[in-house]
C-alpha cells in the first residue's frame, strides 16, 4: 500500500471524493486499521472471508525516512519508491533507517525501468 493514489489530479480527486479532508484520518491511523483487519483483530464479530491460513506479506511503498519508520513500526516490509524519489541520499537514509528500526530487515527498492 502507499499513501498517494498514484494518478493524475482528476483521478486523485475522484478517488478521494468521499473523504472529508478536514476529518480524514492520518495515513498511520489508516495503516493501523488495515493491519488490524489483516490480523483478524479488528471489530468484534467482523472478519474477512475467506480467511486464508497464512496472512499475505505486507508491503508499504514510500519515498522518505518517515515512511520507512512507519513500515518498521507497523511490521510491514518497506519498499522505497525510487521511481518517485531517486535522490541517492534519501534512498540510503530511508533504507538504513528501516534496517535499524525493523530489527535488521531488508527493504526493497522500486525503480522505473524502460526496456
């Protein structure tokens, strides 16, 4: 998952039309709620179906040290969005920050490639 809808302004506006911008929860709150649903630990009596025997791997796409921190704190695998932010210093900082705050887990790097 990622914070940005990843589209042009018109598509973004359409995706966020139902949100009251003033009352929209922070992304960290939304991720926490999603994690609870995926852990089958959300609202009492509410469960996802079918419930697989093993949960899916969870990936958080981000382009900053803050996103790396959120992924580490949430137990998600961090994917640095180098296709959005290709600054080498930002990449190094985010990847090392994730490793330091996730118990040494390795992050992934998403890049743009034209073949």
